[in-house]
């Protein structure tokens, strides 16, 4: 019975470990261009990925690192030198003081540094590690960009809703102010009551103005990262 219980606990533990050790598929962080039926949030993320310069830098760093792997692998060829010369006595035999001695027509030599292969192997390993690092940086940029776009979009939605609320509040305050103004002109209320209502209206106007400013800033911030006007997003 104890063995069965221990086995069950072990299996549950392994299943729990697997459920908590899910890897991220970085190819799904940004929806591909060919997919059209997506939410506005995903469209904004994709626009930012295609248009924001920092992302292009990260992509090019990957390509650069990939090329460096090839360069490191073939760099040993530049270290090998080939030398050759033509024997002068074969060009002009009469200049040979001892014609009975044999002199080769050509002299060819190859110079290969002793540590060339181990050095090349190390350079290739370094280049491959740099390539992996560039890929990790690209994946990190995907996550960072996605989070930043979604945060800016959420700020935009909040600012838009807040502006709507404060606009309605200002309209209500203005209507109250007009009513109080008429009552004041007809002598129905005191100056203090009129001034109090006027102050409330002016305060609400200030709140709305600040809300408009926050809203416009949220639009600018979002458009900065997606690269186009918000109204042009389709």
C-alpha cells in the first residue's frame, strides 16, 4: 500500500512539474503578417514589431551573428600561405657556374601555422555562442515590445474612458451653472451660492482639460511605438 501511495505521489509530482515547465514558443509572440482575423491588441503589437527601429536592429544582429559563424569557420584559409619561385638558372642556363648540378625549375612551399585548427575551432564556438545570444536578445525584444504595446494601449483605453466621464461631468456642471446663473439674475439665490456653483464648474473644466491632455499623450505614446496614426489602424 505504501509503495502504491509513493508511486502515485511520484507520478503526480512529475505531471505537476511538466505542467509548470512549459517553454515559450517565441514564434507565436508576434502574429504573422498573413493572419488577418486578430484582435486590435494583436494588430498593434504586430505593427510595432514591423515598424519600431529597435526591433529591426535586433533582427539584423541575428543575421550578423549568423554570418560571423560562417566567417569564423572559413577564416583558417586566410592563415595558410603559398609561396613559389622560378629558378633563375632555368631561365638562363648559361648563368649556371656548375651545369652538372641539378636545380629544380620551381620551388613551392606551403606555410600552415601549428595552432590554426584549434584556434579556428575556438573562434567558431565563440561565433556560435554569439549567434545564440543574438537570438535570445531578439526573443527578449519580442516579449518586451509586446508588454510595452499592451501597456500603452491600456493607458490609452483608460485615458479615453476617463475623458468621457469628465466630459459628461463638465456638461452636467455647465448645465447646473446656467441654471444657477438664471436664478442669480432673478435674485432667487445669493452671491455666495452663485460663486460656489461657478467654482465647481471651473474646477470641472480644469479636470476635463487635464483628462484631454492625458488622452492626447496616450495617443502620442501609442502612435510612437506602432509607427502610424491610431485612426489608420485597420
